C-alpha cells in the first residue's frame, strides 16, 4: 500500500512516498530512516526503517524535538 508522510527537522520539511508495509514502530513523532531517491521536491523511499529512540539523531535535531514537545 502507498504511504505518504513528512519528515522534518522542524526547520525543513520533505514529503516522502513509500509503497510497502511500514515497520511496527513507525508512527507520528518517531525517528525514521528512509532509503531511496529524490525526484523534484519529493523523496521516493525504497526502504523505511523506524527506531524507538533518537540516539542516532544529530544533537541539534534532538534539541529541537525537546523544545517542540
């Protein structure tokens, strides 16, 4: 099934299109790694991985997430 979602660092936003089943941990506000390619302003993911924590995030992104929450 086709899934369309937005990935953000709270300054920049990008729309991601993925055809497939997303991982169980995939949900709003969760960390995600998407592998694929850009076409125009859209990212087409060929694989989507979800993480249950933010340990792999750059420190400035983790700080922005704390401020938003």
